[in-house]
């Protein structure tokens, strides 16, 4: 039963990251805690491996189309990597009774963002001529990267639900560019967060099943992104996350 739940979770995580570049990793932690019976201390670093693997899988098909804005990804990573390391240290010192309800709140935020659908573009950081105002945008981008990195380190989530709208609303990236660039940021932050959890006990067999399944699924979903009914999948996923959030919060006290 545990293996079936983990494989189901891998498919959901991979499909969501492959299609949207966001959202899927928010289910990795609940699957590991309530499906595999892991403690949060073990589930978070395991989730980070899953997030990194599935992000890379979803990124591969997009590299061929040159959809990644590497300069933007580097700036986000510059803010996110140290924050992910610090978040990992902070997360290890927090009790499950606090972490899981806080994580449930994040699940609600992710679900609401996905239900709202696509992001408008334009770019609050762009000038009237369409160029990026680096003096105004650099601090905002670094701050956004740091916030996402902290979430990654503490909770083991990718943070794409925050990165994608930041890229579209702040920098005016197209939806395609934002998703591809978000996947780079998620992968880098996940690796940094895992480094911050160095020494944590990890079930290597479970990691192989979960991360391997998510990687393969994200590869397929990334290739089929233009052919699948993305809006229908997005709403189904969002309602699922929204329904599970109260159970995650209550489970911390039972």
C-alpha cells in the first residue's frame, strides 16, 4: 500500500511540475508523512530529492526550445540558495506540531493560485520601452528568490507557485519562459535545501521509487504539455490540494 501511494504521489508531482512548473511538490511531504509514515525530519530532505529530480525532468524538453531565461534564474538562485540553507537549519529546529499546520497554509495558497489560472504579463519592473529596470528589479528579484529559498529549506517545497507569478508580474516573462525558468530555480534551491539537511536519515529505496517515478512522469508531461488539457488538470490538482490541506493540519495533532 505504501509503494502504491508513493507511486501515485510521484505521478501527481511529476505531472504538475511537467505541465505548470509549479504546485506538484506541495504533495510530496504529505505523501511521505501520511502515506509512508515518515517523520517530518526525514520527509523534508526526501521531498527535496523528489523536487530536484522532477524539476530536472520537466526542464529537459524545454531546454531544446531555449525557453529558459538564464540571467533571471541566476539572480533568483543568488537569493534562494543561502536562504534555502538557512531555512533547512531553521526547519530542523521546529516541531511537527508547528510545521505541519504551517505547511497546510502553504497548500491552501498553492491551491488558490492554481485556481486563479494564468498570470497576466507586462512586468512591473519593465520600463515603457519594454526593457528591464535592473536598479529597481534586482532587489525585488533577490528578495523573491530569498523568500522562495526559505520555503524550500524549511518545508521541502519547490516554491514554483511563487516563482512563476513573480517572473510574469515583475519581469514580464511569457508564461512559457516563466515555467522553464522556474524549473531551474526550483532545482537549484532543492539541491541547496538538501545540502542544508546533510546527515538526515533517508530511506534510499523510497527515494529511488518516489524520485524516479516523479522524474519519468515529469519528462513525459513536459513533452506533452502543449497537448494535454492543462486548465482541467490544473483545477483538478488545485481542488485536491485544497481538500487535503485540513487533513494535513489536523494530522499534526493526532
